[in-house]
């Protein structure tokens, strides 16, 4: 988006710079004529021009620049007019209303404006004191410094914003108010208490150096603020990169609203899949490669400043690209999970088919052969037949063991509870099934849950020598929870083939899995399976 033209601000800046130079020349001539030392004259001119340069070089709203430049102009006017403390009143406003040049809250605005008016009023009172109105000498010397110092400290405190981002927004006015105000308070209290004050020349030099530092600090803080929105956007994208797209957009909006100081700010991001952007009328639109990707609707004047908008647009463009990459990654992950889910479902169907064939074709034949051999083994020549009979019975036991962990029938639609209850009921140790919520999931999810329970129960009885097992099924709107607890000897190895198979089965559906097996403390196997792909 093209930034607004800077013609008027440039002309205003040029006029302001020429006016300050003229004031500096007039003030320098007045001080030289009055016999002021050349070094002090040069230092006075440097302070005024430094404040003016800070106003021109600081990328802040015009109102703030006017305040800082006004402080410089008031300082230079004091060389030729009897207004020595007028610049302090303007500084109070510049510090308390940093960085926009406008008050942020009503109470703080009243405190800052009241302090500035008090300082200006004191300057007028001392300058145009009516005949016959006399003030004690200590009050004349120190009253103004104490008043100005208190106003500056109050302005610095009022400029502090809780949870302000970036920190320069609060650090600069706080530090400036405390340093300048503290300096004036120290000098003023010394005068009021009739203590031995520092030499006037030393005080003036110290005050001028403090003003020069404040001017430099204003430029540094202002530039930090212009870079802050873009930096905060990049930090927010990095911090929330693993969150869903909606959460990332919400976090981006919150960060920008704080950085640009506009609670009503709204951010609209182009649809990462279609590329379509529905930008509200009058919004600030950011484009990447000629394609609009982000729209920001705000009343903040900062976004109209190219010094702020340039880095921010670059950061928002990077955020939009990040959103697109994240959406593409989410689509690929979802597709992968759907494919893995289909593989799991296919595996379960094949298992059921093999189970049915074993039960319908192989086991009946083995049972018949066993019955016939049992009768023949009683004959005198039955030794060889007895051996064959033993082998047949061993084969039957092996096949029965294989079928123990297979699905008794197709689960899904809530039939998991009955299947698990039958499985627990067939164990040689006491067990129970607990159900929380509504257990109702697709075939592949309930099938995976059944196999997980079967494997965990087999481990508990065969390896952990458990005396009791508990299976808990937790149904939810988006997931199915499975928890198998036993009181066996514990110490299960998570890298063992049985537990490893459980973890891979759960991972294939995009679920989470954990095992807690303390030696002597039993074993807990827990998994959460999503009811939908991705």
C-alpha cells in the first residue's frame, strides 16, 4: 500500500528548523551583548538546537514533535526574554504525554496538565511580580525548582503504562522525569532549606547537560517505538507458530492493538487456502508480490507514519506467509492422518477376516481331529497317536491365544464398551470396566482402543502378575480416552514390543499415549484418541 505523502510535514519541519535557527541566532546575540561567556552561549545554543533536532528526527506523531520543539524554542527565547522556566512547563507535557503528544487517561492528563500550568504560572508570577509583592529570597530561589521538579517526576510516573509494549514507551518518560525532576528538586530543596547550594554556574551546566541527554534519549526511544510493532509481530508469530490459525490471528491482533495503542484495532488475514482477503473500507492493506494479504483497521496515527508503517508492513507480510505455510502444513498433516486412519481400518478388517476364517474353518477341523484321535489313543498302538494329540491340543491353545486379542465382532458406534467388558470378564483375575461420558466413536477408533486394552490386559496378567485390573473408558465430543490400571509388579519397558505397538497404533490415529510403570507400584497405560481425522 502506498504511504501518505509527506509534503506538508516536510514543509512544516523546514519552517520549524529555520525558526529555531533564527531564535538561536537572536538568543546568542543577546547573550553575547549581555557579556555571557562564549562557552555558555555555545552550550545554550546547542541545547535549543538539540531539542529542535529531536523534534525533527523523532518518528513520533506531530503533537509530540511540537511539544519537544516548543521546549527548545522556549529555551532559546529565555536568552532574550524574561521567561527562564517556560521550557520546563513544556517539558512536563512532553514527558507526561510521550509518545503521542496526547494524554492517555483522564486523571493522568489532569495531573500532567496541572503540573505544566503550575510551572508556567510560577514563571509568570516571578517575572511580572506587582510592585509591593515581595517573596522571601529562599522561596524566590528554590520554589520554582521544587515545583518544576515535582511536576516532572509526576509526569514521568504518569507516563508509565502497565504491561506497556515495548518497554521504551514507559522507560524513556520515567527515566527523563526522574532525572530532570530529581535534579531540580535537589537544587530547589537546598535553596529552600537555606543550605549551601551549588554554584549557579555548576547548576546551569548540569541542567543543560541533562537536557542534551533527554533530547538524545527522545530520538533513541522514538526510533525504538517505530521498530517495535514489526518486531512484536515477528515475536508473536514465532511464539504462536504451533497454535491453530485462528489463535495466531487473535494473538497478532492483540499485539498490534497494544503496540499501536488502539484497543479497537482489527486485523483481517487473507484466507490461507484461497488467498481471498475481505478488507474493510478504509483499512491499511499490506500486499506481498502484488497480492493483498493483510488488512489492518485502526485509528492510530502511528500507522500513517511511514517510519512505522514500513517495518510493520514487512513484518505483516512475513506473518501472512507464515500463515500460508502453516495452513499448508496442517493440510498435509490432516491428509497424512486420514491416510494412516484408512490403513488402520484396513488392518482391522483384515484381522477380522482372518479371525473369522480361523474360527470357521481351522478350529472346527482341529476340534474334530482332536476328538477322533482321543478315541484312537486308547488302542494298544496309541503312543504315536497320543503324541499327535498333544501337538494338536497345543496348536489349539496357540490359536486361541492369538484370537484372544482380536475383535469378537465389529466395534464402532458405542459397541466398544460391551467388547471390553467381555474381554475383562474372560481374564483369570478380577477386573472392572468404568465408563465416563458417552463412548461412541468410528470403527477404526474403537478398534484401536480395543486392541490397546487387550494388549495392556495381556501384559498385566502374563508379565506383571497383577491381582486386579481396571479399565476406564472416557467418551468426549472430540476424543475417546482409554486408561488401563493394574496392581502388578510394574517396571514395564516402554520400548518393549507390546508397548511399542500400542504407541504406534495410537500415533497412527493422531492420538497421545503414555505409560507410567514404577517398579512395585503397578502400571498405568493411558491413551487419548481423536474421533475425527487430524
